[in-house]
C-alpha cells in the first residue's frame, strides 16, 4: 500500500477548492436572499391588492344591501298602494252603482207620483177609511 502524505501542493489545492465552495455558497445565499426579497415584495403587493379588492367588495356589498333594502321597501309600498287603489276603485264602482240605483229609484218615485193621485194622509181621511 502506498503511503500518501499531504504535501503543500495538495493543501493549496484543497484550500482553493474550499475557497471556491465558500464562494459558490455565498453566491447561492445572495441569490436566495434576492429571490426571497422579490417573493416578499410580490406577496406584499398581492396582499395590498387583495385588501383593496376586499374593501371594494365590502363597499359594493353594503351598497347593494342598502339598495336592496330601499328597493324592497318601495316594492312593499307599491304593493300596498296598488291594493289600496284596487279597493278604492272597487268602492267607487259600488258607490256609482248605488248612486245609479238610488237615481233610478228616485226617478221611479217621481213617475209614480205623477201617475197617481196624491193620498190624503190626514187623520180625518184615515178615520173615514177605517169606518167604511
């Protein structure tokens, strides 16, 4: 078996190799730091965008809820007014029919009064009718 002694030449080669490995490691660390900073910056940007989108959607939701509340209130009011209007128009038709009915009745009474002799409604006329 051959004995191997470490000479100065081998030692310098190993030192160069260690130095090169340290240099490569430092470069990879720098790249990793830059990448991490870019990722964090992108994350912060997306977090800001997300917060803005959430705020916008909250505002839109609130405005839609307020709009829906007023819309449904208007719908309810319109429905009530429609019902009231329908009831009033029905009452107006009934009162018109009633007024026409009364008018016909008054006209019939007038024609009956013109055609018939007026009755004497005094006590004397009543007694004379009862005694006959």
